[in-house]
C-alpha cells in the first residue's frame, strides 16, 4: 500500500455500521454510522461521505474496500430469498424434505418433533424430477433426458421461480449431467439464477449437498442485486477499487467471485470480528482467547485456540444445518437493543426481540417505548448521554427511566435501578451460557482463556462475565467498537475447494491422492488470480475427511504431501484427532470421504499502525454508578481511555470512555494500558 492509498473496512450490523480506515502511513481512523436496515447500501455510502468530509479522504484514494454483510443470513431469517425450484434425479425429489431425522439437542426428549429440513426453499410444487443417472462409481447408468429437463425448467419458470438448484445423484463423482443441465437451461432462461451442486458442494451425502445448493440458489439473486447495487454506488461516488467481501471462513474474496457461491457469505459479518479478536489476542501474546462481539441486536461468541479461530465444517442458520465451512461462532439474541419484558408469571426476560436501529432504545428519543439493555446501562450510570456514538445520538436518560419504570420496575414492585441491574443480570447470564457453549461443552476450560470483548457493548459486559466465569484476564483492543471492521482489513484473501473422494485409505494410490490435490489447487489458483492475489505470498493447506470404515461421521485432518507416502501420516493424524474428540482411537481400516484445499494470501499492512485522536480529551470526573454486589450506588472514576498513559493502571470502580465503546471496571479489578495500546483488566 502506497503512502497515499487508503483501505476501508465496513461491517454492517443491525444497529450500527462500523467503519475503519487505514492509510499507507499506518494511521487508523474509525467511526460508527447508524445502520439503514431497509437498504444497507445507504449506510455504506454515508460512511464513504463521512470519510471524505470528516477525514479529507477522497474516494479516489481508496485502494481496497472490504465489506462484511448479513444480507444472506437475513434473507433466510426473514424468508426474503428468491422463489426457488429444484431439479433432481428421478425418484429423489423428496430428499430435501426427508432430511436426516436427527434430533436437535433441545428436542432430545420431545414427544412431537419440529421438522428441521428447509422445505421452504423448494416445496413439493417447485421440485421436478428428470430421468438420467450417474452410478455410485461415477459412470453413466442412464443418459440424461434433455427434453424432460427443458420441460421441467420451463414449468418452474412458469411457476414464478427466480432461481433453480440443480442437484443430481453422485454428481460429485461425475458432474457431466449437472453441467449439461446448466448448459440447456441458461440460454432458455437467461434471467434465472442457477446453482449447480457439483460446483457449490461436490462432496458425499446427498441431503447435505441438495440442501446447501438450494440455500445457494435461494440467496443468489438477493446477494447478486445487493452487491451489484453497492458496487455501482461506490463507483458512482468515485471509488477506484473493486468491492471485496468477507466470507464465512474468515477470508476475503471479490464481490464478483462471491456471487458465484453466495452461500459462503452466511455469517459473513461475525467472521470479521473473530479475525479482529484473533489479531488483538496475538498482539497481546495470547494463543487462547474467547471473543465476545456485542452489537445492537445480537452477541457473537467464538473460541481461539492455538492462535487460530475454530473452523466448523457445518454452519447453522435459523436452526438449519448448512454444509459450509464457517468460523465457529455462537450467535445469541442479546445485544444493546435487546428488549426487556415480563412473561405472564412476572418473570424477567431480555431478547431475542430487539429495538434495532429504528426506533431503537427508548433513550434514543425516536419513539421507542420498550426498555432495552442500553436503557438499563444508561440508568445504571455506565453511559455518558452526551458522548454516545461519538455524540451523534444524544441519549435521553429520563426516557430510559420512564420505559424501565413502566414496563419492568412498577409491575415487579422494585426500584428502577434494581430493575436496570436485573436486566443486566439476565442478559449477562445468557451471554455467560453462550461462552460456556463454545468452551465448557467442547472440552475447554474458560478459566484458561482470556476474554476479548468487542462491539459497541463488549466493554460494558466483559467484566461481569469474566467474574462470573472466573476468567483471569480481559484484553480490550484499542478500538473494540469497530474491531469487526478492522478485522476485515486484517483478513487474508482466501479460497477453498473440496471434492468427494470416497476410497479406502489402504487401497488408494498416493499418486491418485496427489493428482486430486493438483486439480483442487488449480481451481484455487484460478480464483486467487481473479481476486488479484496471484503474486502475493501464499499459504496452502491440504486436508482430508476421514472416518473408520462403517462409521457415519468423519473428522478433518491435514495431509502432508511432502511425505513419499502420505497415507501413514493420515492414519496417525486421524487417530490423534479421534482420540481428541472421542477419548479413544483404534487402529482399524479407514476410508477417505472428501479432500479439501485451502489457499490464503495476506495483503501487506503498513508498519507502525496507530489510531488518530479524533475527539478532545476531557478531564477525569466522578460519577455514581450501580454495580453488582453493592446495595447502594458507588462513586466511580470516569476517564477517557486515551488519557491513561502506557504502564499506568486504574482501579475499579471506574468507567473508561472512548469514541466507539465504554468499558466498565468493577470494584476489585484493575485496568492497565500497555505501550501497544491494549487495555488489560485483571483482578486487583
């Protein structure tokens, strides 16, 4: 990056859009813009206008523009995807509806089960079967009925389908029928989006492959329109760089490449926060951390072990399992805008309903009447009404007080501060359970991890959570409120390709294994070149999914192709992984299920990165706040974080303020800032 160049990362949340700007000298600027849920592009263009007007950065200087979005996820949550049809092999039209019949954990003992198959994507009236068959060995058993295929596509389009998923049996071994089907449909219906399973997910297991292909088709027109509209808006504003987006594995890709497999953009937004948290933990010399990203509508929790975020081969969106590699994030409906409410028995609940950006919490003064977590934080004395969101939103403490009094305090017969503290207790309990889900329930002791809070609300809830979970240390990055946006700039350009490779480990020839990876690497090379990463330093990882013969589920293990015979290393790696996951392993025959190649290229970052001071410091003051464990309000020091010199510390109770967030230091804890600008909270 040249000294005059600028990189901008923008992460769109439900309440705020986070903006981070890095120039070639290492200077970092950040801000928050109110989100525009009806059209996220408007907030993005507003952020670009802010960069020009407040920072003097002309759009022509922007050499890199990276975006994190929840548009794909929201399309599923709100059922606003495209009308989708499915064309499949004769006799297999109901695979999508039959599913796996697995019981979800919350329904283990339920008498009546809730179906967890995504039939809404392509209900029976929009599923068509055609003759033609590929066998289990990849050979053609029956030719494709091309006339029947054309008729099926015509019928789906006549029924109003905007997208068609093509998923035939055993296409991961031989994609010829699927590729021919796409060749027939495209010229007949050029305006219809097509998703082909042998390209979207060429792996074993027909239900998972059919489902992910239907999800891909469902969101493809939505994502294509959104990214095209955003890219056009940026170019009209004078941007010279192409739009990039972060995908669910935590890597970056060009918008043009992303729309080819848009299903990979599920949970795109939270991935940026995890990558930012990983960078902050590494800067603090930690390889074990739990990131907690608290936004306006939700909280995203992830675990970093051995310096890397965990990658799950299976993601969950709205209760549906989707076979897309994702940063393993546990999302819960608890954030600053989460609404507090009482059930019929008078029990206090918080979320998952949120006030969002409009009308927002009652204290925003935009007509919201229901109390939220932000209202409770204001009543407890944690927030400064005049400096919230860099002063863009003037908080109304009286409105927050009235909302909590009317909806919570008076019905429960308690004071408003008690009700506000109760709201915090309830939302913190939900977040603590979310942290246990990614740690304790997966064999990790949270007491061995540091907590890395981010998002606008992370700093307010980190201390109570660390205390409750006995976590020894909290590491607050320099700009936690916009760390998701900064994470976008730190994320590598990454592409992954996988293929089904069903074969017994002992019988597969090493050269056949190498040949498969050569083809996967070539596919990755092509898309890396499309994203301008052909000449960047690259890391390449090769992986295989293995299981015992007769076993239903597999584990991913690395493949060392430098070995003369990589099969022995695969056997040893699988037994080690099996022992780690299940507590035992036996030396029995194994089989390969899938192969996977992952290519990463890191974009060079300028040295000496530092944050620009954008607001004048104010003198320290004292404020009475209400904290857990104290019968009466306590007097707390209120200090601008930037005023805390490196090496100096402050004892709780204290409130540390900065433009993008507020940090609570409880009594008995001490906050210390180091030379790199990281703030560490430990028991005092």
